[in-house]
C-alpha cells in the first residue's frame, strides 16, 4: 500500500461559495467600505464626521476616497448643506445601494454557513 492510496480525495471547498460571492461587487470587500455601507444601511443618513469617528485610524482623505468610489457606483448619494457658516456633509444609501448591500450580506452569510462540511 502506497502513501498515495491512503490520502483522501481533495474536496471542492469553493463550488457553492464561489458563485454567491462573485455576484457581489468586489469594491465592497474593503473593510472600511463595509463599515460605511453597514452604517448607511442601518441608519439611512450619516454625517462625514460620524463615519470618521466610527472607523478606526482612517484619515479624512482616505474616507473621502472610499465615499467617492461608493458614490460613483451609485451606492450612496451626498447631501451638502450650510448650517451657520459651516458646511455639513452627509451620506445616504441609495435604493441600488440597499439592494447591493443586502445581496452582499446574504452572500457572506451563505459563505460562512456553508463552510461547516469542508473541514470535517
């Protein structure tokens, strides 16, 4: 009996998971963008300063860049208003953004849930 005959046949870990995750735009897999979209998903409209306060160690420039990417893809929209003499910028998730984030959330749940059998 050889060593090869004792080995189990390799399992396909990715078959079901691969396609569920591939339906979600890869742009959402960045941790900071996940936090931004989650905040907007659950709170609707969030101000820039609130996002900055809740994302550890993010700079203004980095946050602004992530927000621009999400805006360009029509996941969020920007609201700017002047209060007193200060500009207040807030962000709101769009209907398309809601749809995409729900799909993203469902895909991640399925990915984690389906993982049990692949490590037995």
